[in-house]
C-alpha cells in the first residue's frame, strides 16, 4: 500500500515542480524546490518536520473524492502539530488569496490571539480587516461594549485598518456563521484559531474549526 501511494507522487513530481517554478518565476520570487523522500506513509509528519522552520506553510485541503495517498486528516495533523501559521486553500472553491477584505474570527481565546498576530504581515497589507465576534450578546462580560474592539485597537497600532463587529448565528453553527459573514463581506481570507484536542494519535477539531475546514469558501489562515 505504501508503494502504491508513493507511485502517485512519483508520477506527478515533475508536473508539480514545473508548475511551482513557473508560478514563482511569473511573480519574480526567489525560490527553491525540495522533493522529500518520506520515511513513512504519513505525509503530515514530513510537512511538520520541514515547516517548523518556515514563516508560513500553505497547504491544500484534502478532497475526499480523490485518491492521492494523502491522509484524510492531513490538514488537522499539520495545523495542530506544526506550531507555525498555516494557510489552508480550498480543494474546490476559490483558492486565490485576496487581501482586499480579511475577516478575523475572534473570541478572545489563545488560539484566536495567536492567529491574529501570526497574520499581522498580511493584515498590514489588507485593504480592510473585520474583527468578527460571533453572538457577542451571549457573553455577559461584553454587554455595553463593541465586541472585538480591543483587538481592532491593538491591530490599528500596527497600521492595520481594522474595525470590530458582532455577527449573529441566527441558529447556525458558529463556523457556519463565520463563513456566511466572510461571504457577505466578499472576504478573500479568513483568519482564525484552530481549536481541538488529541485523542491518542488522532487530532479532533472543535466544531467551528471543523465546519470551516470542511466547507471552505476561501483560503483560511489558522494557528494553534
């Protein structure tokens, strides 16, 4: 089975290298292409090992309709173990990253804080940043205040054009509401924390994180 999976990557390695180098040359970017001969059939292990010394890791969401040899929970394993920000590109939807409008999913938690400041180099280049708190009325401590205003103020000190807003779920899952907000705003990037826990060797994402990853409408930057 391992050799069968390897054949997929061997057959496509040259095509991927050519596409990568053509894209880099078109953008005038300095680059290197590294082809890794994996020690195990778990692709995430190799990505994590290499990615821990990277500023940013970009991966594609796995497509359950394709047989590629990539584990179905590749994104989960990578995001949770890497310790670096990860941009996940949709397998089917619009994968081009646009910084005209960026939506940050904010709940005041550790993971959301890390993602927000990991994304700072991109947020500085964004035309507009929305700090979105889902259903802020459910948190008594937020009454009489603008949810997310503290983060928007902190980002503004870095030159980020940010504004804060609450957004209702209207009975939907929090992840679904965040996706709806991003679609309504025409966002080209979502920034959010990755919430989850480990069950033995399997990483289990929290509900909102799992929903967003399973139904990506645009690229999402995640940190854990």
